[in-house]
C-alpha cells in the first residue's frame, strides 16, 4: 500500500507527459535529421535535403571518414587533449582542495579568495596575454599548448575544497595519532572518500575540453594538430571543397560518439551533479 501511495504521488499527470514528449521531440528532431542525412549519398542530397527521408541509405560517408586520415587524426588529438586535461585537473584540484580544506598555513584564506576571483574572470579577458606567453615558450601547435590552459580551473579547486571540508576532521586526527603523514592521509583516507566528486569533476572537465573551440582555434595553425571541433568547423567553412552534405553530417555524428559513450558511463554522476546532490 505504501509503495502504491508513493507511486501515485510521483506519477506525472497526462499534461506533464505530453509536455515532456513534445520537449523530447523538439530536442531529438535535429539529431535524427542529422543522422538521416549522414546515411544518405551526397549526390542524392544536392538541391534536395529531403531525400534523406527516403531509401536507399548508405554507409559510404562513414567509410569515407575512416579513409580520411585527417578526421582520425583530429579525433586522436581531441582524445589526447581531453584525457590529459582531465587527469591534470583531477590531480591539481584534489591537491589544492586538500590544502585549502584540511591544512593550516599562513595566508590560506586570502589565497583561497584569490582563487575564487578566477571564477569571475572570463577566459577571453586573458586570451591575448595567454597567447603571447605560449608564443614565447614556443608551445603553440603542441599538445602541452592545448592542455596547459585547461588545468587552471578555479571551479575545480572550489568544488574539491568544498567537498573535502564536508569530510569529518576526526579522520585526520585519528590518523595523525597513529603516526600517518599528511600525504598518507590524503592518498589513503581523503582521496577514496572523494570519488563521487572526482567523477563529477572528471565528466565536466572532459566534456568541456572535448567541446572547446576557442583556444584550439587560436593556438593551432597546423591542420594535423587540429582538434575535432576546429577540424570539423574548418571543413564546414570550406563546404565547396568537401565531399558533400552527407559527409559533413557523418563527421558531426562521428565527433559526438565519444561524448555519448562518456555520458552512458557516467550518467549517474552527471544526473547527481545536475540535481545538486553531488555535494553532500
């Protein structure tokens, strides 16, 4: 009976279901349209994109992607940059969060406030000085040049600091009485307790780095160092030189597959973060 009562309270009314279905249809229609175009021969789409709704369909556009070394190269570049940025952010933000949340040192509060100021400064405001710095160090058109700017995330430091502050300090005190060092406390006690926060931060960092367009567009000038977002945009801007609309749509679908896989793996953490329950 109790289960039936809970089910009745949480059941959506018919109007809400209709609204949800309409919203889902609005969001899914562009994706389905893109998917249909990607399976259509380019010659059939010339002058009539509506031909995507009728057979025959083909996998030729996807076969052409695997036959094009540039697209695979851009995919590899995006993977290296996104994974490198994610690992770096997790390491740096976890260490900084532990320092701000669990250690006492002179100037800790002012230094933390200085980090928080970074939340109010848009990346575009420092783009000129950042570009000049990387030019002086000859890091443009390189993986370090694409990864390093993504490691300076005030949000990640703030996020990990707040999460670690919620962990009881009695754990540290008990470990110190047993003779454990701060490094051992960090790696053996605190870090395992922050896995949910690290998962959430990793997902958002990976997605942000994968979809980043601004900095790779400025930093990279060689086509072989393009990330997927910049490479696909360059191909679309040179539409007249591409193989056709179906091929462009196949590239867009291909580029979104890793994001879809990441979402399937970490969907629980993403939903928790969106619901505001990741930080307990």
